[in-house]
């Protein structure tokens, strides 16, 4: 099979953004995906560029809340009983990553990647003529009562320390930003710098079109194993340097090269309602309940939460229904009929930071996966870093916190 300079495994928002960045540096690119562009989490996410979300999921606050959440099988965080034993080692790593010193280090790293990603996104949208898809409506994060608000204040102080603008609101101030919220939400924080895309699926498909227009290939082919000098696929062995951006499936491919990376799957659920289901002005985050409501070109999307259940268990659609039921209580005017449910896999590492950099022992393989619920947000910045690594340039930020080998050691035996 004809050799490409770069083979990108994964046609989600990370992989296609990386392909475009590589093409902009003059590299010849082929993108392969087991299902095709925008088939996974890149199409079903909330459409947000959450540059203000610099705090890792692994944190003391989440550790304190987790026991209460885990008691509710339909709550913000769930582990199906059938998966509990298997995920225990990952949960131990997650707990260790929540120690204060490690949280501080992860926050600094995340903030740097966010700043770079915001700047990179503006360049990508301008370069590719996609600026019309960007929305700058802001985000409203709401709290039930003084106690919940006070508990969240340290996270806002950290954001302030990193220069993220926001303002706290109460009562009528909340209604001025977003009318129609239940009065149970007495406090809120509004972040005007929150951006979103008109529709994540349309955006990723547009990226695929740009890759093709610049002479790249986007093929439906399953990557079976990393092999010396390329990838073994269902369409034969493809030769070239590899960008591993296969989302929640990335760790399985890494294992074929003898590297174990503790990647787990945040199974996310949502329901997309018709566009007239509610007059939504801003992205709404119900932090205490672990879900969001966002306005997309395709409708009003209600979704989120975290179900740590791997790749193989069947969907638990009651989770999507539970969020929709809550949304109807929180937004009394919401019309909940006519929705479409979705479940997807968000690749997550224990310290909430992605894996970006060479795969241990394989300098010809550049990793770009594990972004959790921030894949869209960090896609453009990750893509520019990948292009730097492919062309021998020094990346604009320290990649040590994102090193794919920070958790793993070569396997003693084939997996």
C-alpha cells in the first residue's frame, strides 16, 4: 500500500484537527477510523469549548462528593457493579491524583493547555473558514443555596488566579442572563469567555472535508495493531509515522506496542430535544447534578454525567432519562418530547490530563488521546503540539505533565 508521511488513527475532532495541522506544515496525511468521521464522542458532546475548566476531575472536592454520588445509580458519577472490580486500579490512581500537590500541578498544566488551545482554535477557524460556526454566548454555572455556592468558591478563586474572567450572580441577576430557571438556584457564576460550536458533528465533518480538500485521505479502516513503521489495519499494513488519536480505543492499540496506559471510559449520555424546546441563551451547567444543557443548531442538548463502565457494557438509558427529568424540574418551561438519546465514550486518564507526546519505546508514534470531556476544547491546541512533534519544532508548553509514559511501563509480556 502507498506510504503516507503521517497516518492519523482516529477521525474524531482530535485526529482531524491534527491532520489539518500536519497538512499546514506540508506533510502528506492519511486518516483512518473504524467507523468514519464524527462517529463517536466528537458528534455527541455538548459543543462547548470549556476553556475555563482548568480544574482536574481528580480533586479533593470530587473525592468528598463521590461516596454520595455513587450511592445513586443514576447520579452524576456511577460505576456499574459488573465493572467495579476491573476499574479498581484506575480508581486508586484517580484517588492519588487528587492529593493537593498533584491537583495544583495538574491545574497549572491544564491552564497552559487551555490558553494554547484557545489561541490555536482562533487560528484554525480563521485558516479553514469556519469562524461562522463559533458562538460566544458564555456559560452560567448554577448552585442551589448558599452552602453549595460557598463550597464552590475555592474553584472560582483558582480560576481568578489564572486570569479567567467571571462574575457571581444572585436572584434577578441570574434571570437577566437566563430567564426560566427554577428559583431553587439562588446563586450562579457567569463566565463570558465560554465559547461553543454551532454543532459538534457538523464541525467535525467540516474538518474532514478540509483534510480531503488539501489532498489528504479519510478512510474507513480499523487499526488492529501498531507495527514497526506503521499500522496493521483491516485494509492492510499502512506505512508512515503514526498519530494515535483513537479516543477511548487508544490504549488497546498502545498495548500492541507493549505499552500499558491506564485509559478508562467516561460513558456520557444525552438527549437532544427540538430547537424550540426551550429559549436557551447560554450554556447551563448544573454542577451539583453533573450535567449541562446546551443550545446547538441541531437542538437543545441535555447531557453529561460520568459512568465509568468501559467499552463493552450495554448502555443504561435510564441515565439519559434521569437527566432529562431533572432538566424539566430545573427549567419548568422545557418541552421534553421528541428527543433523541445518545451514549458515547470519553477517554479519561486518572489525573484528568491527556496523553500528548511520543509513545514509550516508539518515537514514530505520537499520542493524542485521553482528553476526557475536554476533547473538543483542547483539540486545536493538541493538534498544533502534534504538528510540532512531527516536524521537530519545540512545543510551546512543557509536555512532561502530559507524557504518555507517566503512568505506564513496558509490558513484560504481550497483552
